[in-house]
């Protein structure tokens, strides 16, 4: 834990004057920088009229900012309105040839990934689920699920339900050995832990700016490894995916030679301003430092929940968890409400309370949460 980290930055997040905010897995706290970015959007609109060229430039800034974050090149990144939009565009163009008709989906995926995969069944593709054991999907389960029919493996970098972290690099290596491609959903990881597409070795990675990147709703990114971009022809498309956006030609389909081919229509301009501000702020704060700090806070949190006789659902091994800690509850909605009445903002999924600290949280926040959980002990499952 780094006590200095929140000390340096917490006053940039006014919510802490009123609340104990431990819900960054849902949305990051609003910072002065992101608030200012919305003012900048309105100022530019007002001062320049319809500054389209400038907005296109701003989109490029978001692309470059995200590319830098995950160690990709800007030409490997699409700026989309959601993870769903990026993944849908990707799957609409992925070739399922050579007898490879199957999408393998880990059982810890976010709903949108599973649903987009199943939509492909309408086109004759097959979906195979990889079951979890407890909070995690063991590597052996992927070994059993992948075969010569597997075209794509979908795996989440950190599970939104229970905070578990799979063996991403190993699963990716295994998929490649079996001739399949890998899509990582890194929404719950970007901004919270270092994410490097080259180190993971994945082919595709999708994430949004809303959570640990401190941005807003309405924007996400899709990374596509440069060697694959040209092979994929999305049929879910639009004029911002065209080779030349301003060509305005309705007589052909000529997608961009870069990952911009996964984009669609008018970009989410206000969200782009916020995303650039949020990503740059997280880079300035330091993501590796944040991950280290939050790991320390979560060690304290887990020890405190053990002392209360509660049950932590998230894996205990620090290598297998990220910022999100899930705690079994007897009535998770009642627990979230009880904590909210005491000024503590949390969320829930699947019968568990979700507690997700970030760079701005302090040891004292953890203590306040633990004291409140002690008062509501009956709502914790043993
Ligand atoms: C892991 C994960 N994937 C995807 C999403 C959402 O994706 P979209 O941008 O399509 O709403 C979330 C949001 O909660 C998430 O936690």
C-alpha cells in the first residue's frame, strides 16, 4: 500500500468530501480533469460552431492515448461507442473457415460477449462454454474445450462478478497452439492494472473508459493485432469505418486499412473528451503504483472480512485477483442499501457484495467499510 498515493490525488475527486466511494468496478469517481473536459467540449462547440475536423482530431487523440496505455499502435485501435459495438463489428467480419466454426466463451464473461457469440449461431456457428470451478476457470478447462473447430476464444481479464483473474497469457498460448484467435475483455482491468497486448499475446482486446480509466459512458476501444486487420471485413460498419470518411461514396464498401474499420457512425464526441482526460489522468497517477496500492488495501480488506467470519469469493492469491473483491452476502441488495445509508457506495452481483478500491481510496476507507460490515454482519454469508 502507498499511503502517499491517495494523499496526492484525492482532492481531485470531490465525491470523497461526501461519500466513501468503493465502486470503481461500476464507474470511476468524477475527477476535476474529466469535469473540465466536458466544459472544454461545450466551449469548443460554442466557440467553433461545428468543429468536425477538430472532433476527428480529438478521436485520434483518444485512439493514441488508449494505444499507449495497452502498448498497441494507434492503427491497431478502433474507437467505438461501447465494447458491444466493437466486439459485434469484430465478430461480423471474422472468418470462420477451415472447419473452424466455434467460439469458446469462458463462463465468467460479461453478458454482452456471450450474447454476441450466441448471435453468431444464427449464421451457423457453434458456441462452447468453459465452466468455472468456484470463482475461476482453470486452464485445464480451456484445454478440454479447445479443439480443431475453435476459431476464437473469449476470455475476460478480470471477472466483473467475482474479481478473479484468469491465466491470460497461458490461455492465449494454448489457444494459439491449437490454431485459435483470442479476444480479451479487459474492461475491468484497464486503468487498474498494467495491460500490455504484446505481453498477453492476444489478437483482440476490448475495453471501455468508464471504470478504472475514470472516463465516461459512451466510449470504448477495440484493439486488433496489426497482422489481422486486413483479413477482417466487418459487415457491421458505417461511414467512419470507411477508407476515406469524407469521400461520401455510396457505391462501394471500402473499409479503412487500419483498425478504424471496426468503427461505425458519428463518434461519441463528448465521451471522447472525457476518455482522453481520464486516461491521461490515470497515466499521470500511475497504473502500476495504483495496482500495488490497491493490492495492499485489498489484503487489509480480506483480513478484516475473515475476522468478521465473512466469506471472500475472490481468489486469495494476489496474482489471481485485481481491484474487485466480492464478498458473499445473504441479501446483497439489502447490504448495498444498508451501506449506502451510511454513505458507502458499493454494488452487487450474483449474491455477492462488490468492493472495488482504486488509486484514491485510503486505508481509512477500508476501515470504515469493515466497521459498517461488522454492524451489518447478519447480511454477510458465513
Ligand atoms: C467486463 C465488462 N465487459 C463489458 C462491459 C460493458 O460493455 P459495453 O461497453 O458494451 O456496455 C462491462 C461493463 O460493466 C464489463 O464490466
